[in-house]
């Protein structure tokens, strides 16, 4: 019996060691090459380079809208880079918003290697760029996060109090996400990343919009719903249709109409 228990313990230690080393490659899927620029989408833009508090040089785009002072700070998902977000940027531009989107460290033309604490620093640098370098009032900034970007957006919004927070197709925490994929194995693992949005969402005191699809095949709907339930008022939940990556397109025109109403009534 003692030998059997020892074998189990050694196996668990080995499994945790292997998974601990593999977790970054299981979460972050960066692409370095920029396939397109806003010019390809018939949008004017400014290349932006900014430096994080730990000295990493990040790259992003500021896409201006001449008729608006409101800015949407865009945090994308865990794969690709900013050049793959053209459809979303076009939607927000049609809604009359300036858009500022950055690539996290290790993505696109940004330096470094992705990590949870690193991505949080990246979001803070983006906020500082808007509020300090461009002198934009925080009451005119809407934070948007999709998928993994929702965790980054939630954490930032809990600290800086923007005009509004929009979370799309995101999750409550990394552990909850793991439980939905590996319900038994996840209970035995040590997690290198937390991305614990559900512990931070109640510190968000601006209007909140949570968008999710019951048909999402990657991040279960109930995780987005849990995040919504844990948040304080004022808040709104919109159930779109379609899969994880294209639900916002499959849900048109209702998706864009809903965003327009939220932005104009909850974050005027």
C-alpha cells in the first residue's frame, strides 16, 4: 500500500511538473506577422509604440474617428495578433468610436514573452498611454475584452474605473475553464495562471455589458453567465448566436444594434 501511494504521488508530481511547463503554450498562441493594417480596411491609423513598467516595448494601433472623443480600448483573445481583428475594429468604427488596440508582449511586433502578470502590465501601459500621453479623460474610455482579453479587461477596469466595460465570450477564471474541459484532472493540477475575473468583477463600478453565445464551443456559456451574476449593477447580459470566433458576425445586425444602444445609453 505504501509503495502504491508513493507511485501515485510521484506520478502526480511528474504530471504537475510537465503541465506547469506546458501551460504557457496551452494558453498563449501568438502570431508575430502582421497580415494586414487598418489601411487595408480603408481606415486611417497611427502606429503606436509604448513601454511597459518593466521595460517591454509594445506595438499597437490608434484608429481615430474624427466625429468622436470616445475611445474603445481593445484587448484581443489569446491567438493571432491585432491584424486579425479587422471585423471588430470596423464595427466599433461604424459605431463612432476611436479604437486603440495593442498586441500583448510576445504578440505581433511587441517585445517579450506572454505571461499573466506581463499582460496585466501591458494593459496598464495602454491605459497610461490614453490618459497621460493623449490626455483622454477616463470617462471617455470604454474597455473591451474578448475571450482571454476579457480577463485582462476586467482586471484593468477594476482598478481604473472607465466609462464602461464590455466583456465578450470570456470566462470566470482559468480554473473554472479547466474544470469545464478536464473536470477530474483539473482538480489534481497546480495552476500557473489564475486569470480570476470572478474575484475582480465586483470591484468594477462602471456599466457592464457581458456578451456570450450558448453555442460557444470553446468557452462555455455558463462561465460568462457566472461572471455576469457576480458583477454589480448596472449590468446587461446579451446572448448572441454562433460559435466562439465568429458569433459576433453571425449575430448581426442585432449584435451591432445592441452595442450601439449600450454605448449611447449606458456610457454616453
